C-alpha cells in the first residue's frame, strides 16, 4: 500500500473508507466511511465518546487507522502500514483549547505555518483582516479573550491554505453570549476563504446552523449524512431522530406510504424502500400537533393531561399523557400558552409528512455515553451542557429522565446501527 | 493568603512523592529513540547496583564472616533505631509546625513558613559541624562556660547528637507533606464533623488526623530514609551507624567485598522502610479530596500564640540561627587567627565545575524521562519512573561503593575520573530535574505540539521552536536544583571523585571530622548561603508548579 498516491477525483477534500480504529478493547471507529466535497462544510455530530474526535485525529494524522484508508485532497495519506506525517498532510486543525503557542505573539502564531512563504507578511495581514484582529497582532495569547484566541487559532490554521480545516468542538470553550455570534462569523470566514471544513460537535444547534451537511455519529459509525433540514425532517434511524431535535415516536400501522396513528393518518416520505410496512414507530415532532384546551364537562376518553411544561422564551413545550399512559411532547402556541400542569387538552395532527421506523430499528436511546435520557421525547443535547440556546432547527431541551417507550416497545431499547 | 500558602506547599516536594497516578492504558506507543534514551538512562541508574549484587554474591568466606558478626547486627539495630527515632522526631516537630503555618493566626505566619522549611536545604554535616562547634566539648558554649568555671557539659556525641541533628535536618519533609495535604483538604469535612457534635480537638483527631496520616507517613519515611542513609553527620558525631561502618570497612580493608555486602544490607534496610510505608499507606487508602473550594477557617490561637511562637522560635533557632551563628563565630575567629581563606578557593572551583556539569547532564537526561512520563503515560512510563525514583532511595554511600566497584572492574578507564563523578551526580539527582521538567511539560497541552505539526513542522522543528522554549523555565529550575544538590553532596564525592578533587562538602566534612572548626567554617558558610539560595529557588519554583 502506498501512501501519498494521487486518486482519481481531486474534488473530494477528504475521504475515509472502511476506517477502523481501536484503543485497547475499545473500538472508536468501526467501518467508518465519510466523504467531504471540496469547498463544503460538514458537521460531525454525535454524543460524547462516539468517536468523532478520533475521526478528526485520523484525518489530521495524529492517529493511524487500524484498517481502511484516509485521503486528503485526492492523495492517500493513511492506510494500515503507511502514514503521511501530520506536517505533510495539508490539514489545518483548530483545537478545542485553541492550542495557541503561548510564547509567540498573535502575528507569530499566525505566521508559524508559512515561514517559508515569500509573501508571508502580506498573507498574515490578510488573515488578520479576515478574522478581525488587525491591530492586535503584537499581543500575546494570554492577553486575549476567548473569542479572540479562537480567531487567532482559525487564522493560524488557514494560513498555509490547507486542503481541509478541522475544528474540534470549536465553541465549547467560549461563553454563551459569544457562541451565537462567533458561529455566524466562523461560517462567513470559512465561506470567504472557500475552505473545506469538518467540525466536530456534540451540539446539534451548532451542527445545524453552520454546516452544509451533517453527519450524525453513534458508537463509531455514521448513522446518516445529509443536509441539516433532511436530518431533522427525514432522520434515517430512531437515534438520529431523537438526537437531533425533540422526537415523539408514536406506534403506527403503516400501509402503502400511510402511517395510521392513534391521532390519525400521516403521510410517509422518503424512498419507498425506507417506508416500513406493518407495525412501526412514526416520528412526530412537537410542531406536528395542534393543541386545544379540552372543553369543560365530563372528561373525554380522548383527553390528554398536561404533566410537564417547558418554557423557553419563544415557545412552550408541553408534555401530555393519554389515559393509557402514552406521553408526547407538543408545542403550545396561541391561547394555549397559559395551560398549566393538570389541565386537559385535545390533540390533533397537522397535515404533515414524516418518517416511520420499522420495529427492527428499535427505540432510539443514545447509549453511547451511557445516558438513557428521553427515549421517547428525544434527546436534544448531552445533559452536561445546559448552556445552549434553541437553534432554528427545533426546540432544544433535555427531556425528563423517566419517560420510557410505550409498553409494546419496551424490549427494544437499543439501536443497532443500520448497515449502509 | 491561600496563594501564599500554595508556595510553601510545593516546596521541594521530594521526588519520591511525585509519583504519577497510575495512568490508564496508553494508546500511543512511544517513538523508538525516546524509548532507547530512557532505557539507557535506566541502565545507567541500575547497572552499578546490579554489579554490587554480583560482587556481594561472590564474596568469600571472610567477608561472610564479617557480615555474620554480632557487630553487624548491632550496627544495623542502631541504624534502624536512629531512623525510627528521627522519623518520630520529625513527625513531632513537623506536624504541629504544618498546622500552625496553615490553619492558625500565628503572628508572622508567612515568615515562619519560609523559616521552618529552610533547614531542609542545610546539609546534615553542616548542622552536625555547627552543633559540635557550638555545643561540643571544645565549642563556643563550653568555652564560654569554662571561663565562668562550669565544667562537664553532657556529651552531644553519639546517639543524642545524631538524633538531634538528623531530626532538625529532616522535620521539613513531614512539614511539607503535611502542609500540602492540609491545604488541599476540604475544610467542609472538619465542619461536618463539628456539626455532627464533635468538639475542635475531637474533630481533629477523628477527621483531620486520619486524612493527614498518609502524608505524615510519607514525610516520616523520607526522614527515616535520610537518617539511615546519612553518612556525613553521623561520622562527625561519632555515631556508629551502618553507613559509617561501611565507609570505615571500605577504607580499612583491602578486600572490599565485605563493604559491598554491608552496603547491600543497607540498601535492603532502606527498601524495607519504603515497603513498610507503602503497606501502611495502602491500608489507610485515604484520598484527600482535591481542590478545596475555600480557605479553611483560621483558628485563633489566643493566649497559646506565645507558646506557638516559642515552639517555632526554638526549632528555627536550633536549625538555622545556631548553625549560622556558630559558623560566623568560627569564621571570624579563624580569620583572626590567620586561617588562610584561599584554602576555600580551590574547593569552590571544584564544586562549581562538578555541579555545573552535573546540572547540565541531568537537565539533558531529564528531557526524555519527562517526555515519556507526560506524553506516553502507561505501564512502561510508570515503570521507568519507579525505577529512577527507587534508585533515589538507595543510600548515597551504597551507590558510591557500587560505582567504585563498577568503574574499577568494568570501565577502568573511568575510575577516578571527573566524567564518572559527573555522571554519578546526574543520575543520582535526575529525579529532581525530571520533576520540574515534568511539571513544565504538563503545562504545555498536548494539542500545542500537534497544532505545530499540522502547520507543517517536523517533530524536531516542533521541539526546537515550541516545546523547548516553553520548557525553558522548568528545565532551568531543574538544573539549578541539581546544581545545588550536587554542591552539597558528600559520600559520592568522597569515594568517586578523582584524587585531589575536593569540594566544599568534603572540605567541611574533613575539617570538622578532624576538629579543625575554624578551617571548616569558611566552606560551611558558603554551603549555608547556597542552601538558602536553594530554598529561595524552591519557593519560587513552587509558585509555578501546577
């Protein structure tokens, strides 16, 4: 196997094929395939410990794959037994802790990777301009705020014009106020530089806002790669459905592209071979429901009772329970905003198109980090990170802990990653 | 104040204490050159001792008879008794001092923190010399008393003197380990005990003391190890310890296998101490919660503060003021009597050369060790670390003998050369350099060199442009520590140095042993100043330690 050979299509910035990586007994990456078209931005999204940082380190050359190959800019840079060292890969890295050289000034940091470039000074000026740090070039890293440090790290990584830039949790070391602003900025900077980029995050809001495409990972494998809207609207597995956004998985009978739920029929989308037949779980997002206050008088058999309420400023989510124990999260707007716990409501489905999962796919439970949180209501983000704001893609919250799947599905607790 | 305390807390934490927590399974294999370098250093550290074993195994009957003598047992017993006594004494002095300087409103607490740690750096033989020259039969005190007509002070030679000197030289070990734990311990634990109905004293006994026990044990172990290995002080004080007997045996007999066998016994005794402490500690298995969130409540001493001040004053007086005063007295008297100062010039030169070279070599050797331990934690790294720190517990006299034998028989071209001496110093004090280098390296996140790699620089370039510049303060501090330790080192210098090579240490020892107090005073004064410099350095280093 030769590393460094030129492969056919050079418009692929990064390609990982059949990559495996084990640490002792732990398998970090398992039959891992990923492709990044030149000039695009991909988010690698998954719970802690799912292997996303390992994938990044394999691309950068800090780790070697046990099997499979890695290509960067059309060159094969790693295969078992042969590996191009990091310094010859043309891969830029922005670390979570920024890893600025503490003994070098802003300018020296940015210039570090292009010392042999005759136009070095011009290039550094250009980059400082791009990241908005003109005038700060003589300061030392410890004199900078977190946001400025991040910009130095980005400028430094961009300087040698790498084939791809890798960002590992680029916002996790910044405070809340900065994040939203810097996300947009980073996207613009990378766009302006026509830079292919992969960034790793466990934060779905980050992934959905910045990236052209999102790759959702679980336990060392890719579950789905698609545009953010598709990931949200047409998740391919229950894991993806519950990891991105709030998800209700309601039992349904599917026939001919229609899923019959207890609240009525919904139209299934996606390729015909992805539409299950027979018993299945249909994905219903909170905004798929119409909520109405139940009329006074005798309690109807159809009435749901509000058992939890989450207020997030722009909207209200209610968790409601049917007499038979079925629970769902629904979005409450208009006059039903003032509903309180204990109130009774009636639910209807809007005219929606969604997906359903065959029972063999199981009930989603992001088991990667050992949490079994919100199996039904969806797990918006890891429970250890409560600082995030709601992204446009969907409401963000961690559902209460004890919401299990309906009895019919209790045996199906874990997701086996589907074979692509 | 908490920050001020933190300075003292890391002072000179002896190398043995700086064991890493056992790291989880390492995922990356260290590069071959690094492994080769560390392996070479390990061999350097182990080889002479291995040779000592071989040599002792080949000892003839006469040598075995020598070991089997009742005298051997007698010596061993008295050395162990001395070690135990010193361990106990150091605890009795060290624990209260630690508590007073961390938890109370002791007046001048900050100053006492420095003053009570300072004796750590004063070599035991300087203390011994000062004690004899001050309180001995021909010393300052008896001279003064004789002129007043008082005769017959109790003798300070033998066990009492050795106990006193070694306790004064080693209590800072207990003080430092205990202080460090006291400062890290969560004050909420004591408060919880108080809220559950314990009084102040009861809470201290039931909660604080058990938490401190491992730290006290480690400190006492270091004190005992120091005592059992000590050679300079016991010989000046004419105490028949094992280490001194080895030296006598080595000097007086042509067959040196006997000395080798005795030295091995001493090594065994030292390791037995380490083993015993490890066992006790494992049983205690206490963990001090890290990172106290707030400073502990300051205990007002009230009227007790006079007693506390008297205690601190006595300890400092005996361990610092008395030696300094005595040395000054004999220095002035020697100068008045025309003691030629130029006698000090040569030893200073020799000391500087040897210590400078040792510092340089140790600084270089420390790099691969620190890299392996910090960047590639795992079984291999912790093994290498244990090995080096284990070698540190070998008494100096035993190591010296091992090197003499080894060089005479295996590498005769190195016997009695400065090269061998410098190598011996460097390997002996390597843990000090490795310790500071390691701390400095841990401050450089692993991503920093990775970032440099991804920016197109080769590993060697990254080392040159990023890692070494960032390591410089730690490397310098480590080299300085080795420099200061080397200048004060005695047994290796006595046995391994080329003929005619005399350092300040051998000068003090030789003169004090022969009773030439005035001649010993000048080199002792220089050593005392160097000691104070090392305390200053250690305190400064403590600020940077993580």
